[in-house]
C-alpha cells in the first residue's frame, strides 16, 4: 500500500493489490474522516493501524462514495464511526453488495473476516456538508460511474476526492456515459487544486482541467464507436479490435488493465444500443 500526503492533514492510500484503488483520510483534532476503504484486509488493517496511531481521537466518520466492493470492504474496521453514503448506496449494499460478498468469500478466504457496514446517515440528491475540526467537507452526488456515487470536496484545502467519477480509465459498465459527463463538468465547476481519483495517481494543480476534458472526450469517442458498430451491423467481437490508446488512454494505465476496461465499456454500450433498437 502506498501512503502519500496531499496536505499536512490529508492522506491518500493507494492499493498495491487491487487496480490502484484509493482511499483517503482527513485527520483533525476532533477525529478523522475516512473517505472509502481498501478492499483487501491486509491493506485495510495497515491503513487502520496508521490512522489509530496518527489520530488519537479515532475515526469519527467513514464516507462510502459508492457501493462497489473495492471502496467499501474495509469499513467494518471502524465500528465506532458513523458511516455516510448516498441513500441508493445503502439499498445496493444490502442487496447486490451482500450477495457479491458472500460469493467472494467462497473464492477468496482472506475476505472471511469482512462484514459490510450499512450507512447510518444518507443523502439523496444534491449535497450534504460535514463540519469537523475546522474542516468543511461537501458531499456531492456525482453519478455516472454508478447511480449512487458521491464525491467529497474539502473547501479549505481545495482537494477533491472524486472517487470513480474520475479514474485513469473512465468506466460506465455500471453507469451511464451521459450522466458521467455531466458529473465531470460539475467537478470542473468546483475548481479544485488537487483531485484524488478513485483509481490511479493524484491529479495535481495545472492538470485538472485537461484530465477531466480528456475523460469527457474518451466517453464521446466510445459512444461514437458503439453507435457505429450497431449502425453498420458489426458483430460484438468487432469492438475487441478497438485500441484504447487510439481513444486517448494509455494502455499501461491501471496496472495494464486499460484495454480490458475499454473493451468492457464498448461491449456494454453496444449491448444497450442493440436492446434499445430491438
């Protein structure tokens, strides 16, 4: 697990074991606020031990940005913290999330200790504010990667935890590209100085606008490719020939999984278009 400091009291943890997924922590005298957790217990414990040493007041809140396993599995390590998420995240964790965890435990014994934490506090549309230890955190509903996704903006530090709204390879297998593009434009309006992606490196000042614009351009491109395939009667397999680098994404992104995620995006869009057109 990689740990880095974004500012004096803001930390980012990046998994070495699962597709560069990130979690964050804001440490204050009144307790820490955790933004997502890491999926593999070994790394989850390492992060928890660091926080308990660094913050004597303990972890006060755990914000789950969305229900996907790689962002939620470590929340059980903070039993005294209040869990916050979107209302739809609560529903999805209790249904899809719980079923997926039970299946994952059969395949990965190291997950046996994991138990899902359902949110204690939820927001619906719009946003929620948290004020802790001199920090103002704005929780913003930014769907598109998934329907329940929220981003977290630290007003005083101008640091944005975008979760999977922004990642090295935008993904819409569980979402919608048009909704995601609208959420990405909303992120731009916040004018953050640094962005913590859901997967991948921290985006630094000076790169923010170009990275978000490139993500929107990528989504435009894959929509056009899927529409072309359906319009011209191409078979589904034709999409596997598409090179992610020709669509503006590095092939080595996310530990070399960029091409795999790219094809999954295209196939998802193709299948939806075929279904819509009967």
